[in-house]
C-alpha cells in the first residue's frame, strides 16, 4: 500500500517508534521529494511523505484510519 501523510493523519510529526502501528503493519520505505528513505525508529513522519507499507487485508481499516485514505 502507498499512503500519503496529510494534515489529518494521526502520524504527522510523530516518530515511527511512537506511532503505535499494529505488529501486522510494516513500513517498507518513505518517499520524500525525490528521496527514498528506509526509516529507523526515530524517523519523524512529515506532511506529504508517501509511506510504502505492508499490511494484512484485515488491517486495511486501521491503515485507512491512520492515513485518512479510502480503500483502493
């Protein structure tokens, strides 16, 4: 899944380690401007970051809520 960090995202300005992501959701990479970032636990999500993540199908509602996106 690719999801953008928008102003209403509960992840904006949070460190990855403080994001309370369920164990079933894994962040693979962050796309910021022209850069690909493999985030560490101290990574801070910023507005307009694109997050590439892996999630089980039953975790989609949680992902949608965290990023305020609609299902694809």
